[in-house]
C-alpha cells in the first residue's frame, strides 16, 4: 500500500505521516527530511536552500526524481512531501492533503524550531511562494490544485490523533472498485 501525505510547511504532514505509517506498519519516507539533510550537508538553512533552488533547478529536480523513484519502487510506505501526491502518480492508493491557516502553521514551526512566531510565519510564506513558483515553472503543477487528493483536512481544527483517525477511517473504508468518480489528472511529469 502506498499512501501520500502532502501539504504546506507546518500543516502536520510529518506528525501525521509518522502516525499513519506506524498505524499501518508502513515505512515513512519524508521529502522534507531529505531536503533538510541536503541543505544541512551544504551548510544552508532550509529557507536559504530554497532560495538557492530558485537559481538552480537541479536541486528540486534531483529531490523530486528521488521521491518519484521511491514511490514507483516502494511498497508499503507513506510518502510525505509537498508534491507527494503528484510524485506518486497512479501508484498511490490514497492521497491526503493537510493544511492549516498560515498563523497556525507559523506557530507550529516557531515552536519546533525555537523561533519567533511572526518570523516563522513570514519565512514560511516566502518558502511556500518560492516553491509554488518553481513547481509551476518546472512541472506545470499548480500546488493549490487539490483535485488529485482523496481527502483534504484542516489540521488546525483537530489534534494529531483525531486527524490520524480520519485518515485511517478513510483508508479502511475506501472501496478501490468504486473510484470511477476520481478526478485524477495525467501525472506523467518529467521529474
């Protein structure tokens, strides 16, 4: 089974993906962790690395290609990244989008990274704008197009365990034979 968890920074992707992987006994692969590792290896913060990626498209393309390969080859995993739903293509059994208002996401990031909440919110907005621009330029993907997702949840409204329960219920009650109404798009992008 391949599940994807996508959403903007601070939406609860990592927390939810970890819990989801644990609940179903799946491997958890985080695009954010891989991106932060790449940034750290090169001596950059994630925001600085995002800025560098605006000038060097190979950074995004390498990360996205790697995640796409994991999705194609992987079995029994939860793939988590901003583009996970797009990268997984038709291999995904279920695609989730998580979101929350910018202020809430900024507060979460501030707490996690020991930053001022206003600063974290502004940095997050800048990072999102940078990424959205690049996704559109590189792949023609409008990150705000949620039609490929099976379920979208505003995580500001519920605690992590409640969000997990919603996703688990969705997976457990999903009828793969009844997917004729899905609004999937052609996901053959050159990553």
